[in-house]
C-alpha cells in the first residue's frame, strides 16, 4: 500500500469573521497526482496556503510525512520537501532566471545544485535559452515555467501547483500540462489545484471537488470526469 505523504483532517481557515475553508479532509499518497478542482472562490488557494504554513489554521490538522506541521513555518516545510508553486507565479522579477533557480535551492547545502539547474533546463529548454534574462521581462507562460523550475530546485517530495494554467494562452496551457505530466512521470508526487477541471482530472489519479469551502466529491479521476454533476458544473455539459 502506498505511503501517505500528506494528510489533511478537519481543516478550517478564517479571514476575520469569514470562514473560507469549513472542514476539509484529503490525502496525497506517494507517487500520486491528485487534483483539487473547483470554481474561483471555492477555497482552493486558501487550503494550499494553510497546508504550507503560509496561512494559519483556525482548526484541524495537517500531517506531512507522518508528523503534524502546526508550529512550523513555510521554510521548514520546504526544507522537508513540501513545496508550492503559488498562484500568480511570484518570481523574483529583478533577478535572472539562474538566480531565481538558485533561490529555489536556498534551504539546501549539498553540492548538486548546479546539476539540478541543468535538469531544470532539460525540462524547460526555453529557460536555458534565456538563463541571464531578468525574470520580470519574461512572458506569463515563461514565468510559470520558471516558478515550477524554482520549486523543483527544492527537490520536492510533494509538489503543490496552484492554478498553473491561469491567464496563459491555449498553446502555453498545453505546454504547462505536458510539463506537469512529465514532472509526475519522473517520480514527483503532485497535488494540482485547477479551475480547468477537464485537463486537471485527465492527468490525475484521484480528484477532489471543492465548493464554498468544503469538499463535496472525491474519487478516482476518471470516475469524476464521467460524473454528470461534475460534467454539468465544471465541464459545461
């Protein structure tokens, strides 16, 4: 049986008096690609922020590698391999591509950082072509590649991707989903948060559907793709 790397139980998150996440449960096992889908405002990004220690929990528990994460900062979790690519990419605009990738390895003290930069350049040849370019001068799709490459530099055990296709051209969306598939095929466990439900579920092993701060459905990704409720709500059918 696959090892559970990330387990979330009864997760609640509040902004002031507003409860954005109302008691969410899910888990991600080693080697899986799990998709969390839902409309804008469903609470998906807030959930990821809480999981990674960016947003405080109002209640519930997050376990990573069998240990509760409460009290740990995002930097502690990154050092242990729980790494998020945030919505909006968040690249360091005034740094070059190489410098951004080096920042992704900030918590590491080994001798293989340059070799890992070369591996990122294998996955994203366009970044290699522009290695000395300032990140802020790149297109949105190129910045998304860089944000993903920077996350890979931390050698994630679980890679959390928050809306990687948002705001990109159809051609670039195809490229990003191709790369997500490639990263997973290379052995990285992935949790993919997406509004693009059909593409996300097509890649995934399992999926969760989130509405108004709660998980309303879960199951094998293909079963969710075939479910009439999911098709009506998220696939326009």
